[in-house]
């Protein structure tokens, strides 16, 4: 167990409360969801669980108390945190505090936007923007130490690895483009970073020019956070009246959400990412 939460209903305080361990054990999942449904909460799509108390080794997560959350999002966050090393746990707490995060979805996205440097190995970081001369000095150090050369980044840009040719570092035009990219990324707020990270995973990226084009045109894309499967997409579409049929709420518990999501996905394309569902907009924002 990563943490446990006491959940109730803000709309119906008289229905009582329930203490739920997270991640929810597979053997108890159906039973716990059934108990939540008996309290008129526990929807797969709606943030209807009122957090009354939270017992967690992460002090920052106490900000979820007195918020309405989705039970599956609480479960997903716990699973993400359960996979972290001690160093990643420390980094998560520190970055969540630095970014002043307080919502369940931002906490989930943070588990993907910041990853352990240990995964990539150490190496010598080259911060951008930088001059060509500064880059050359760092490259000389790399050559002297015999360390492998690759390009990666922190935050959403950790997806850069294997998508950028390290030869760009040896070219003045390449350094200029990396500086432009650094400026674009630095100007992104957290929501834009989520879209950017999703598009980098979803699109066919063949080099620095492609990444610059994506970073400069995020308005081309629609991003639905925390929708990572056909079932979740189907639930979101029904909840937001975009399923093509206006289903009355009485039939919602009986709908084939996975089928609805799969049909939409087949018609509209896109890709599921760890942060959510991303696709090109049918009407591009200007």
C-alpha cells in the first residue's frame, strides 16, 4: 500500500465514508468499487469522491484533502508512485512542491514529466540556451572522458532521446535550433508541457526540425488528460456529450465504454500516452 484515503460524497454527506487502500489490491477492486457505487460515488469518469483524510508518506499529497477526485486516478497515481525508487520519490516530492501542484491530475502528470537521471546514466549535462563555444567545451570534456553522446532533457523533453542526431551539437545551426527549442519549452506552462510530451510520443518525429515544428504549433493538437485507453475515452466522450449519441444518464452504467472509445479512435486516430489521449484537431486553433 502506497497510501490510504478516507472517501465520502460532498453532494451526499449522509451516505457515510469508506477507507480505501491505494493501489487497490486486484482481489478487492470489485468489492471496493461496489461499496463506492452504493454511496453514489466511484464513477469511472467523474471526480465524485470527496477526500476527507489521506495517510501518505508524501506530505504534498495532503493537498488533495477536501478535493473531489476520481477513484481510478487515485489508484493510478498510487501505482505510479509504487514503481518509484527512493531517489525518484524524493524528486517527486520536491518538484511537486516547487511547482505548487495541488490537483490529482497534475500529480499524475508529474510522475511522467520528471524521470530519474539514473535511468539514462550520468554523463555531462549541457544546459540550453548556450553558445556554440560553450557547447564545444562540453563536447571536448565528453571526448576526454570517453562518455557516450546522446541528447535528452528534463521535464517533457525527456522524450528527446533517440529522436535527435547528436551531430547537431557540432553544427552552429544545430546549436541555434536547440536554443530556439529551449526557449519554446521554457515558455510552456504545465498544461502545454503535457500536450508537448504527448505529441512527442504520438507523432513520427524524425529530427530537430520536426520537434521545433511541434513545439511551435501545439494548437494543432487536442489533448484529453488521464484518458489512456478505449474504455476511458468512451467514458469521457459520453460524459462530455461527444459520443455521437446523447445517452440518457440512466443508461450510462450499462454502456460499452470500451467499444465507444474504440470506434472513436478508429475514426479519429491519435494515440494514447501515459498522460492522456492526443490527436490532431479537426479544426486547428489560431
